[in-house]
C-alpha cells in the first residue's frame, strides 16, 4: 500500500506459457504419442526378425546339401524384399508418431530444461495443432523402403548375394571356369545368363533405391516473425529418419 493514498500497489502477476489444464492435456498427449511410437517400433523389429529368419533358412537350405539348387538364394532375396516393402510401410507410420514426440521434446521440454538457454519458438503449437487435425506422411513409400534398406536390409542382401556367388563356385565341386559358373546359375527353363542378368539387375535396383532415396536432413527452426507462416514449414527433421 502506498503511503497517503490508501491504495494497494498492483504487482505484476507471473506469466506462464501454459495453463494447468493445458499442461495436463499435453502430458497425457505426450505419453499416448510415445506409446504409439513404441508400438510401431516393435512392429518394425518384428518384420526385421522375419527377414533375418528367412535369410537363415535360405542359407541352410542352399548349403545343406551339395545338390541343392543355387536358385534358392535369389528366391530368398526376393522374399526378403517383400518383408522390406512391409517394413517400409510400417516405418512411415512410426515416423509420424516419433516426429510428434520429437517436436514435443524439443519445443516444450528443451526450453524448460535449459532454463532460458534454449529459445522458445511459439510457432510449434500452431503447427502441432494442424498436425493433429490432419496427420499426413512425411516420407513416401519408396523413401521408407530406402531407409530400412540402408539401415538393416542391405546387410541381408549382401550376405545372400555373397552366398549365391559362393554356391555357384563351390557346389557341387569347386571350379574357376567362367562358363561353368554361369551354367550353374540356370533354373528350370531359364538359362544361366538370364538368371545371372535378373539377379544382377535386382541388386542394381536395390543400390539405386538406397542411393536415390537418401535425402538430407530437413531442419525446422522457426523465428517469432515466421510464426504465422509455420504451416508452410516442414517439422523437425532427424537423421534417424534418413
């Protein structure tokens, strides 16, 4: 109270970025989104386990007996590619939920933990609200497939390719004759050169797919004056998506 005027001095009230109800909703929304990301992460691991198991079965069948046909290994590679397509589709869904988790962690958690050292960017709230209303994929199916190919499946295809070459050279007996190796690649009505060309073309396709879908990281740094244009900007990008 100021002396002489009988009035109470008005003190500035502390301001907060969120009300109690808003923090309550955001807390549960973060937990639910994190749970979704974990569920789709498990689905990705399940598909990878299928591919690894199929690769092991194909190797055992091809090298279990010297009379086994070498075509088992290319057929196993085509089956593993089917699993790759399924995992690429699942990866697109996982990327949505994981990206939302990352946006909340960076633009909500970092300013709080950093105690003023990390700037608060208000435009993320508007962008996040639009994301929730109309979720959409940020990766195409081919980009999802290319990501999983580079991260996991490239090793499986390399193992199957090397095993196929070893099978052609070693079974039923070791040989270094080029004509003999090509002739062993034959499968049914398909001659050796045809099968060899199809397999090499398939591996060339995998290489180009992994190369062409490799995109640079997209960053989302929003200044206060860009808040109204935030809907036009891509969200937070992570190198784990690429």
